C-alpha cells in the first residue's frame, strides 16, 4: 500500500469526499425514518374527507330560503346524518378550520397554567362539533395507545371545557403533575380561560414530524361556522378506501343533494397527506437525496472498479509469485479486496473530523425538531454524539458494501490467473 501511495492518495481523496457527502445524506434520511417510527396516536387509514359545496345564486335550482342560517345548519346536519347511516361508515366527524389531518392548514395556540406564567405550551388548535365523534374517526387514544378515545369520554357541557394532548400537559406541568380539572390560560388573551376535562395521546402534524402539542375545542355546528365545516368519516377496514370512495360517490351523489348543498368530492386523508408532502417539498427532498446518494455511490463504484482493474492488470508478476509460493486464489482475492477496504478505513477518521465541522456549525437538519433550538434528549436525533456515531456507522457500512462490490470483479479476475501464465510477465 505504501509503495503505491501516489495512486492510493487519489483514490483516498475521492473516498473521503464521497464519504462526507454520503454521510450528510444518510444523516437526513436517518432522522426522517426515525421520525416515521415514532408512534402517531392518530390514524388516517380508512378515513375519507367528504367535501360539500353550495349552488351559486345564478343556478336555476338555487333557493334563497335554504341558505338562511337555521335552514342551512339543518340541511348540513341532515347530510351528516345520512353519511353516518351509510353502510360501512363506522364513525363520522365534523371539524372546522385547520383541523384537517395531514393538510398544510395550521391554527396555533399558546397556553399556560393560571397560577404559573413560566411554563407554557404551544400547539395546534383543533375545533370540532362534539355531537359527532371526531376522535373515533381518526383513531385517537389515551394511555399511550392502550385505550381508544371517543368524544363521548369527555364532558363538553362546560362552556370553557378543553381537552389537551399529553405533550401539552408535560410542557405546562414539567414536574409530572396532572392537568385534569386545572385551569389554563391563553397566552395571547388572559380573558380566555379553560378547564382541562381530558388528556389524549399525542399526534404528529406530518408523519415525518415528531409529536406536537394540541388543544381540542368544542364548537357546535351553527350558522357562523357551517361554511368552514368539514365532514370526515372512518369506513370499514374490509374494503379499500378507493373502492369505498367510488361506491359512496356513485350511490350518494344524488341523495346528498339537499337544499343548496351538493357533493363536491370525496378524498382519502392518505391522498391529502401525499399532496401536502409534495406541496411542502418533502417528496422532492427525499427523492433528490436518494438520487444523489445513488449517483455518488455509482461514481465511486466505477472509479474504484476502474482503478483496481488497471492496477491488477499491472501486477500479474506479483500474483504469479504469490501463487508460486503457495497462495490460493481465494487468499489473493481477499488480499486485493482488503486493499480497497483498508483505503476506506484510512479516511474514516479524517472524514469524521470534516463532518464534525458541519455539526458544530449547525448545518445539519433535524426534521420536526424544536424550532426554539432546545434539544430534547428523549429523541435520538437530539443526542448529537449518538446520532453522529450511528449515521457514520451507517455510512461506513454503505461505503464498505460499495467498495467491496467495486473491487470484487477485477480482484476475482486477477486472482484466477494461473501461476505459470502470471510468471511469464516476470
């Protein structure tokens, strides 16, 4: 290796560069997949969004009296009832504003305990009509997924009652106290005071995020919010969402023509998730990094393969001499492969030193992390030393596989030379 240090240096430099680039991509994908593995106590499988629209006033079938407050609400409730009675619908919910799971809509809130203004919690404000089971539609739970949650499990009779997520409770009461029955206050308006009537498990805004805080408010369907209402349903798991959607639209389009309302669309929440990922650039980010990783590894594979092919063709005398003194084809093949592996191992420490500069400068991205910059050791990506070692270990395994595959074919060809043929070059 030392005698060939000039050619080895160029290979080592390229391995160093590719190792650092591959680590940067592997780190991002590691955090992405780690976040995917975090439980999300909200399930959008077998759920559909039913969107209604109203006839324009210019439509011949439009009736002005059906758009008046109470008539409009009554028509909407009638439609929701028909949807809930449809065969295969297990639960129906009505929510408002930014409560759509997986969408880009977000309505935030910040609150603190009435007797403590230091510890505050931020999270998504989710509002729904407690007459329908929003929690059951999206598979909410309590006790870390041990018990399914239902809207009927909580008291919504009090005007200032509120249900919160577990993360909110932990942020407001970091010492481990329970929030049940206690008063919390809006950070923006001290006149907005609420009594906690329940705590549900945490949800994630996006699948690749960490669990977020959430506040759940009750708001009965009425004239001033019906235009922002959204109908969601959970259907039987025995049929696919596509099949159920197509059948539902075919059978219910005419029936849901009530008042000035008509069925506009039926969309799975999985499709909403995918659309949001595309619009927020996450889909393209993952694809770009995957393509870049494949491109870098392919290039290093071709480089190492070409270099070792040339080098082995220049060494038939050495191979013949080794065979003449008793070396086997297998041992020579292993020796040639180990040369490339040894070169890779030589650059690991310098590569980690370079990578650390990126970590120290804060240039690595942590998906779904705390945007205030405060690290949470409960999540592995925030334990920087462990994350750094794990992602470098993953990168090393990928590079070892790439280098081994690249050297395998030329090494096998060189090691298969007969001793007499190889010594002829001497």
